[in-house]
């Protein structure tokens, strides 16, 4: 499943059986797992966001995310969130992907996670610009422990460019 596909999904409380809100972002940690989700908030001031920890998510699918109850929602200071996908000061989307040898592979356009594996991020979708995306398609890079999230870029191992080539060949046949 793509992380972009989770953004905008309705969140239901299993105990109450009602819509609690919509997902506006996903919270990530440095171990390449989804730590939780951020829900829409009506507060314009204060810097607090409404989050649900991953442990409180009962199930998720193409149409909705199910959480234990409304009590699972916590208010958190937005500055305390390590990484997010779409918004915030440490967002992953549009971050440049740079190899250890100084080659820019493109920018993060999406993140893939396998529903069978729970909240583990398995690959990054990388865009190399509109023209390249249209002509060649977007690339994807399998996640590994060697990838580190920096302030201005994702740093990936030197051999990552070759891993992109193999991924493209597999995807395109």
C-alpha cells in the first residue's frame, strides 16, 4: 500500500462505531516503521496535533482505518514528532535521495508498506522530475537499515543506484 493512499482515509472507532476523523499525515520513526497517524485538527494555534499510535490501530484497508476507540487519540506537540510523510519540519515527501558517493537519485514521491508486514516501510518511490517520470516511470528503492534520514536529504548506500536499475527492470519486465 502507498502511504499517499492512507492520507484522507476516514478513521473509525471500533467501540463507538463512528467516524472519528480523517488522516492528514503519517508519523514515521528512524527504524523505517510507521509510528502512528495524524488526524485532522480544528486548532489553528498552539502547535498541537491529534495523533493515534500504531499500537492502537486495529485494522486498515483501502477505505478506512479502524482504531480501538476515541480514547486512543492523544494531543502531541508537533515539534516532538520525529518524522512525518507529508507535512511538518521533518517531512519525507520531496526530500532528495543522495548516494554516499554524491549522486542525486531524485526526490521521495511516496512510501510503500506491506499490509502483511504491518507498519514496516518496504520501499521508497523516487521521482526524477516530470519528464523522466513520464518517459521512464518512477523508480523505487527497497528500504534498508543503511538509509538514513538527514535534515535536507535521505542518504543511501553507494550501490543504491544499481538497486534502482534492477527494480526498474523487474517492474518493466
